[in-house]
C-alpha cells in the first residue's frame, strides 16, 4: 500500500504543479525586459542538422528544463525568429485609441506622425450580457472553423482583416503598417510580423473598451488556415494574452520544421515560400543552409507554451509537409510535457477532406480545446492523431541534453536502385530531363501528388 500512496501523492503534486503555471497572461510579452541574445551572421552560425534543443540558451552555456527559466528562453527564440525570419514586431504603440459602433471595433494607431485604422467586425452572442470569450478569425469571424462551434457556446467572433495592415502578397512601402514605421519595409520585415502586430492591436482595442465591449480578454483564441494558419501561429506565439491558438494546415513556415521539410519532396520548404510573408534575407538559409538556422519551428510552436495550442494537417496535400508537421509536433510536445502541461498541446493530422475543411472526425478535438481553454470545462484535450507509425521522430531530438548535435546512427539496411528505361508513362505524369543524369525522369502533375491514389 505504501508505494501506491506515494504514487497518488506524486500525481497530486504534478496536478498542483500544472495548476501553478498560468493559462494566459495580461501582457503581450512578459519577457520584454530581457536583453537580446547574440545573433551571428549566417557564416558564423554552427551547423545543427537535427532539430535544435529548445531548452539550450542561445549562448550554449546553459540548458534548463525548468519553467522558471522559460520566460527568458522563449524571448531568445522570439529574437531569433524576428532576426532571421520575419523581422521586428514593434511593441504596443503609445498612441492608440479604440471605438465600438455598429458591431465594428475600430482601432486607431498613431506613430511617427502617421495614423492608421484597423476595423474588426464583432459578432456578439445573443444570449446573456457577457463578458464573453472570443475567437479572432483571420479574415472571417470564425476563420476556417465551423461557426457553430462558437455560436452554440456563446463565444464572440471577431474578424481580423489583414489587408488593413498590409496587402496580402502585394506588400508595398505605402501600406498602412509600413508608413507607420518608416524604418521597416517589405524586405526587412515580412508580412507575418506585420499581421501579428495587427492582431495584438485588436487585443489592445478590446482592453481599452473593457467597460463598453463585453469581451473577456482572459479567454481569447486565434484561428486560421493555410497561409492564415501560419499567421495565427506567429500571432499566438508572439502575444501572451492569447489563451488558445488553433493553426490549421499551416504548411511550411507554420507548424512544420524547416529542417525536416528540406528532406522531403515537393513541399513548402524554406526556399520555396513567399518572399513577401518573410523577410528577404531569410532565404539565405535555403537548401543546405537550413541547418545553420539557430532555431526551427518546433520552437516557434513551443513559444506558445504554457498557453494552449492545437495544430492540424491534411495528408491529401503533399505540399503541406505533413510528416514535417508530425515531427515538429512531437518535438513541441516534449516541451509541454516537460512543464507538466501536456494537455495544453495537441496535433491532429488526417486526410480525406478538402484543404481547410473540418471533417466530423476532427471536430471533437477542436471542440475539446475550445471548451477547456475558452470555457474552462474539465474535458480531455490529450489529442495526438497522425498516420505515421513508421516515422522515427525521436532521431531528430535524441541529441537534446547532450553536447553533440548529430543524428543517431541508422540501423543496418540494404539500398536497391532500380532504373526504369522502358516504362509506359501515363498522362498524369510529366517527363523531365536532367543533364547530370543518364536520361529522363518523371514527376506527378500538380494536383496528382495526394495520397488518395497513385497517378496513372
């Protein structure tokens, strides 16, 4: 009986430990006080082929898995992502006002003698007086999630129109955001930094109108899909007032690891994503240079900790780099588990549905995260679904806690190469020529690279 008692006491202590870790914060960045780490030029960065250790400080002199050190460590990761990928996200402006009328929240920001407005449509529940939990959807009040998830739970819905900040895929120095900050431009500051800044300004507006607008600022979520999935992941990672982040099918630059994606086929790799979404010199890390990036996107996801994060994938779309999503998610999961809050992170990678569509099989996982982290219901959020039992994700993280950033040796195997000279090529393939090879090769046509069937 004695060991059983000890086991129960251990579980109770773990529960108390988890309860002490906040679910959300009242500041955009609790670690803003920490100085920037050293940020070397590409040529001076070491090669780290597996996933970087999220618990190792940037100067490599200290490693800590203690939650009390996480605030400082996540701000190092933040600085690296800003410096090497998206550009600076400016802090809250001193001159900001807000107004609410005709179901629209209007936030006016003034900096450097210039002003801009962000207008967000708000759909309030018809039941009760609030304050209501709320979800901020990218371009639509509910993002790409079924609206009934929120309307049936009396959760307010807020639309973030990113073109109020900078025009998607057509960024210009004349866009409102760049005119506000003349030192920033589409080359040195990508749109994801600008859009994350815009989401934070909506939250500022909600705070300014707390006596007029019945929104519960302690229970805010963000959601979006595809390129907007990247958007919400960065917004959630960079603003600690967001209690729940739901990033759908975000692909490269989102809930995938650049390093892992580089080992896959025709996926959204670092060198094959939008030059407007990210700062221009990020692309110096393309191809073999990706292993010199001092961080990777399992650490972007880990920045959300200790707040809640759910990411999804879709195996019907190869370019989403779903195996990379899985490996990055398993790495992120280790961070959450280390802090005793494994139930605050989940991943759901499946197929047999359209891009940014929610099948009935996936909906319970999303509902569980909404119920738990926006409504504080006691429900099960242990979500870990992916069709990759054959992938050895541990080989990317086995080195953590050691001094050697190398992959473990591969098990003995045989490699057999087959060269097909006289095969019949169907009309769903393209014939390509490689001058360095002995002849020609085939690749599947666009749209034929899913997992539902073999191209003919």
